[in-house]
C-alpha cells in the first residue's frame, strides 16, 4: 500500500485549509454540517470521502488544533445503525445532534445473564398501543448517567429462538421508570452503570428497523464497535502506544536488562503489525462498507497487545507502578520524575478489561474461526 499523502498543493488539502481559514474556531455543529465529523458517510452527513481524503482531512484538522465532537457510541455505533436501517424521520431527528455531540448516547445491550452470549438477553418490550413497555436490567452501560439517548436491545417475542424475537430501539434515558446506578471500577472512575427498567414506555416510532429484526442490527452495531475499539492507543485506541513506551524507555537511557529489551521489541513488533493491519482495513471500513470478521481479528489482536504494553510498562516501573502519576521509568534515578498525568497508572489498572469489553477475546476468536476459517459453529 502506498502510504504517501498528497502534498500542500493537492485540491483536497486546500479545500480543508480554506474552510478552516473561514472557520478558525468551528463549532461542533459547523464541523458536522461541513461533513468533517464523518467524511466517509454519504451526503448530507458526510462527503463520500475516499480513504486518502479522510486521512488528509484528519491531518488538516489536527494541524489546526481542531477536535471533533466526543460522542463515541453515538457517532461510532448508533449513527451507522440508524443510517443502515433508520427511517428518514429517525435520521433527521437523531443524526445531526448525534454528530455534533449535542446529544450524548449510550448502549443498552449487556445484561447480568447476557454478556458474551448477548442473544440470551431477557429484557422485555411489549407493545401497548403506540408504545412499547420495557422491563428488565442492563449492566456495564458506559456513561448512561450523562446520556440523552440509548440504543436498546429488548425481546419482543419471548417464544422465538433466541437470535430472533429481539428488537432494536432508541431509548430516551430520562423516561419515567429508568433507574441508573453507578458502578465504580478499580481505577476509581464512574463510567459504567447498571440500568433498571420498570414499565418504561418507549414510543413505537423509536423502533429501528422491523419488529423482531434487532439481532441483525445488533451485528451492525457490534461490528462498528469492534472497529472503534481498535485504534492506535493501547487502551481501546486511546492512551499511550507501544511506540510511546519504547520512546520513554529510550529517553531514560534504554532497557535495564536483556529480558526487558526483548519484551520491548516484542510489543514494538506487535504495534507495527497492528498498524499495517489497520491501514489494510482503511479502504474496506472507512470507505463505508460494513466491517466484517476482519474487525474481530484486529480487536482480538489489539486487546491482547494493549495488555502486553501495560504489562511491560508496569514491570519496568516496579513498585512505583502502584502509585498514581507514575510511568514505566518511575524510580529510574534522575529519569524517574512523575508523569504529567495519570495515563500510565490508569492503564495499569484498566488493561485487564481490554479483553472483556466490546466482546471477549473468546467471542472474537469464535467469529474468526467461523467467518474466516469456515470452521463449524461452536455448539
């Protein structure tokens, strides 16, 4: 793959620079309406941009210090599903404030008895006139406490086989009967929640796609989720990379022993493999085609890689790794100054979750076995 990007005289780059000159401090809504939040989407929301144009836009926004709105579940997962199966009225109502970040979204999929085996969910939605009445419980719902809307899977046919009889809804998170309880994780952060539904009434026009057809839409959402959770950083696309770890150790004088050096080489090579795999996926995924089993391949590799990066960094830090504000070279004499933030220390605690959230590594390998290798389905 030719990774060379167009130069300064390329019309695509000039167009972005001219727009930024006219909008030096663009609002989130202006970015969305210009097509720069999701340039690979079709108009009116995107620009039908090919992968190379998308990379040019990313470069120019970064150069100008312009950040896209933060709404990962809305933009990354709910949005593509609404584009795929939503009515025109649903798209008009939800997609613009979703892209601008004006309305934050969460995902109401997992349940205490239906995590990796999501199709076993038991939350019920029963039709009552022009509403569905929802009862049940969801868990591990990220940012439910600040979300305006949630994408909800509920069983609308209790008799059908478990992969059937499930429907996909947009749920207003302020609806009467919804109770949100915080789950504080070992990093001390409140991101996850339990969500309880007691006779929650959701308008029937909030059903996305056909009744009982939610499982196919869930696969669209989860496919985009697995892409979204597989960025460059070691923590689901965020945080430090293997390159950052190697650079930090190099700046501190190099690895302290042969074993540490070998481990650093291993995570560096893994990082390069993931980078090449990501570039190979650019054409298929960012061009707007539905991500397939390749997304599970990359997520399964990326999650284990993130844990490897944090394991090596924590071992290099030694006992200092138990403290906040420390990094992989904490305690290395003059090089052991505290880090300016808590990125590494948080990563040491968060890394075990990488192979669980967004579909466990076991689930990802089942998908690869069945969809890529053609092996028999797991009974």
